[in-house]
């Protein structure tokens, strides 16, 4: 079984927050239904200069936020206002359409988080929007490592996070250096991102500049984490459909995305306002003339 090591790229979100993006990449568009993976921080900043992503729309996906350090206020067009703090998950189901903003509180000076998108399957692509906050996730101490089951089942525990595909997401953290061999589901493809510290996967180091990705058929992996290290393991059954991602939209065809862009630009009620946000909403970029639909 070959493990791929795929380089990450940098991107800027909000006013001026630099993150690394692991998905999608030229090499890998999805891992299961996971179709987007940003790693923000760990970073310290002057109070008042943290994350500030103004109101913007989403369709066809769930946004999944895992907070490791710091805090961010989520506000959306359904009227939800939810502060997310360490060891918590925010799950926003965009479905047919939602608008949200994400802003660090004025007194906040730190951030370390992963934000992922989960593509909704064809059967749930346009479900009504929803938002759920999970203040506590199942925690397992095994082989001197702390496993938090973010999504799906792992080591006999099940996450309460509500998803629509066979998926797994696990945060694995060490205090002292520790090794473990994980039993994996051969029906899943997997990805691993190093969030802090150091890790070896089957004896090969994974750096902060790359993500490991596997295809299906993998039954186990041996991980060795250095002291004070943390990784994110994601996986799932290969996504059933060929998806199209543009800006903040996930769909199947260019027309759907183009229509959503026009509705956002025209203040269509599909995307209501985030009433609590002080400031301008984001402007959609021009729709590309040629968008690649892979059939
Ligand atoms: Mn968003």
C-alpha cells in the first residue's frame, strides 16, 4: 500500500489570516466526503487583530470546525450565535443555502483550528440549512495517546456529530512521545495532517508542509508521535459523485454554482443576512468562463 505525501499550499482568509490548505489539491480532491481542509495556526496576535471573515454564503456542504486553541464566534442567517472554544466542534449544514460570519472575540489573542468541509451526498444536497454545536466529543486514552473522536466511530466510541456519509475524523495528541498501530477500515481512504509537533507514519516522517493520503485497502498504520504533538486523521468511503467546488459552493454542475453566485450578488432570500455582523459582507469573485466539470 503506497502512501502519498501531498504538498500543502498557503492561502489568506478573512482580513489577513494566513492558513495552510490541504484539500482540495491537484493530487487529491476529496478524502471520503471531506472536500476541504484548512489548518489555521497555531498563531498569536494582538487583541482585535484576529480572524474576521465577513458574511458569505455556502451551499451543498457542511462546514466542520475543530478548535484547538483560542475562540471564534460563529453567526449565521438562521440567527445562531455560537462561540467555539477549545475541544469543541461547530457543524454548519449549508444544504440549500446559508450565510455565516466567523470572528475572533475582541479580547482573543490566539488561534489554532482546523476547518473542513464535508460534501453532501446527492440525496441531501439541498436539505434545509442547520447549525449544531458540540461542546464535548468522545475521548479515549490509548497507547499513551489522547484520541478525540470528532466524526464517526473510532476505538469503540461514536461521535455525536451529524453527517450524511460514512466518515471518520480523529484528533490524536501526545504529551510524551508515543507509538500506536491503528486498525483501519479498508473501505475507507484516509488522510493525515500534522497539526503540531512531529509524527512518523510507518517509519516515514510527515512534515508540516504536506498531507499524507491513502487510497482504500489500508488495514493498519503505525504512528509515532513526538512529545507535545497532534495530528488529524480523516477518512471515508470514496465519495459517490464527482463534485464541483467554486468559491464557497459545492455542487455537481457549473450552472448550480453560477446561479448561487447570482443569487448572492442580488441579495436573494436564499442567502439571508447575518444581522449581528458589523461590516460588509463578502463579494463573490467573477464566475470563471471555463469551469472544469469532471464527469
Ligand atoms: Mn464559511
